[in-house]
């Protein structure tokens, strides 16, 4: 059996009641996803969790993928990772105009978290 090292930062537990905001994230293809973002009450505007609220057909593979991505993003946030740090590691694609854009919906979600975080 393989033994894995423990997480570098302990999980930051959130209180039962906390500030939550619903955001809308749109893809370049015109899909819209609604997310609920929970914030740390001790560090206002620091996102600590993300929940999928709606946007894809119920029961679809895309819905389940975004739900799972939100769980993984929430774990990263609760273990001390900031959205800006996560954003740096995500794939981007080059656009016809020479700019870059996120290659997945996960990148768009993290981009929105960065926009909501304090500078």
C-alpha cells in the first residue's frame, strides 16, 4: 500500500453560515453556467468554495464534469490555494487574433473567481 504525504496546509473549515454569491459564467460558445461562491468570513471576498447551480441539461455529462470540477476547486481553495495561483496552471488556447483564452470551462470558472478576489 502506498503512503501519501499529508496536505501541505490543513483544510480551512468554514462556518455553517457564510456569505455566498451566485455568479454567471459565459463561454465563448454562448453557454451560461450559474455558480454559487462561498467566501471566507475572516478574509472578506476570499473565495473558499464553489458550487455548480445550473446551466447544463440536468443529468448530462457536462453537468457532472462541472460539479466535479467545483468540488476539486473548492478543495484547493480550502487548503489555502488562491484563485490566482490555480489560474497560472490552467491550459489556454491561442485565438485567431493572437490573444489567448482558457481551453476549458474550468479556466473560465477560475477566471471569475480571480475577478471576484481582492487585488
